[in-house]
């Protein structure tokens, strides 16, 4: 055998495992990419609860004793704050005989 052939054989024995490892890595990478392509791209959208009537945000400050009474009333009735305040306002309007007024259409800027 010639020196050139011996050198070629030595190089082949050194690089064959590296080439085999590179082939395996490429196959694994291709398999992972195929599995990823089969999976959904993102989680499905959650279905939110149905929208209720349009509400406006309002902020008020209560006296401490009124806050304690409000908490007690909500616990007694089992209502949440939004529902309790709405119910209290409706009862107050009814007591004052305030008629239900038409709601104006929101402007396009809102």
C-alpha cells in the first residue's frame, strides 16, 4: 500500500464515527421538526364567558363603617360587589321614583 492510501485509511477511521454521529443528529433533528410540524402551532383559544351589558367604570370612597356594612350585606345575600351595588342602586332609584331613561348611543371616539 502506498503512503497516500494509508493516510486516506487513517483519515477515514478517524472521521467515520464523527460522520455517523452527524448523520444521527441530522436524522433526530429532522424527526423533531416533523413532530413539531404535526403539533398545533399554539394553544387553542379559550372561550371567554359571554359579555354582559356595557358598564362604565366608577370610583367612590366609602366611610369605614359603610364598608363594613357593605361587606356584611354582601356576605348575607351571597352577591358579589358589582351585583350588590347594582341591586342597591336599583332599589334606591325605585324608592325615589326615578324612571328608566333611554341610554344614549356611545360616540365613535369611545
